[in-house]
C-alpha cells in the first residue's frame, strides 16, 4: 500500500482524489495493524485534502472523521473519539439522510463509542434504531445489517437484557453462517463477540 501510494503521488499529486482515497485506505490498514500515530497522521491528511478538494461540508470529508475517531478510540481517547464520531454522524445525516449506508456505518461506530463511554442505554437506543434502518435500506442479510444486529446484542447484554440479546445474537450468527460461511472473518468475529465496526472508504463510483 505504501508503494501504491508513492506511485499515485508521482502520477497524480498528493491532493488528487485517487491519491487521497489511497491515503485514507492506508490509514485504515495502519490502524488495524497498530501503527496509530501514522494512521492518525494520514487520516488527518485525507480529511484536510478532501475538504480542500470537495468543500468543507462534503460527506466524503466528513466520513474520514469517522476513521480518525476509530484511531483515537484505539489509542484510548474514548471521550474525544465519541465526540468526533457523533459529529461525523450528525454531518453525514444532514447531507445524506438517515438511511444512507455511510450514515448507517457511522451510526454503528457511534453505538460502540457510546458503549465504551458507559452510555450503554444510549448505545442500545441508537443500535436498535440503526438496525431498523439498515433492515429497511439494505435488507436483513446484508453484512452491515448483521453487524448492527451483533452490536445491538452487545448493548442489550450490557443492560442485562440477556434473553433478547441471546435471541438477536443467535439469529445474526445463523444468518452470517448461511450467507458468508462459518469461517468468514465477520462470522468468526461475531462468534467471538468482538464488537463490529465500519471503515469509511471513499472509493470512486
């Protein structure tokens, strides 16, 4: 990815949309592999680049904020990450509407941020609403919908609503196994009760 980014910079320049997409994706990779400082640096660069290229309120620029918030969350800056994630969610909702897949993904992340900050009831409320919207917009078997379902089960367990949580989780695991397979990373992660999250990727349409 570093080599590809270097080539794109040589061909298009650092501020080109394609280069910025590569910067953003590389930042996600670095976060996933523990290089949080470099990930934050690149995510901030991508956000600033998109705002300069597309305008300050463009949803692509706002979406990158959700990635930066994930970096902050991984670094233990949970309160600040939640503020940034909620801001990204509000911005995306204002520009794209509440049922857009980017909004649903950002909402999934916001539920985790609330949970991690001890706002479990608020997390469950948003999880339930996000799952309802995802089912309507994407269908019951879409991977993002199932991620929202797994997240809701986690929040309900946090509220000690264990029977509903177990039912929702079991249904999600069965559907993941049927649609993606028992050994798919999403299925395995859900079975291990790792909270799902969403990476924003500003790929060219």
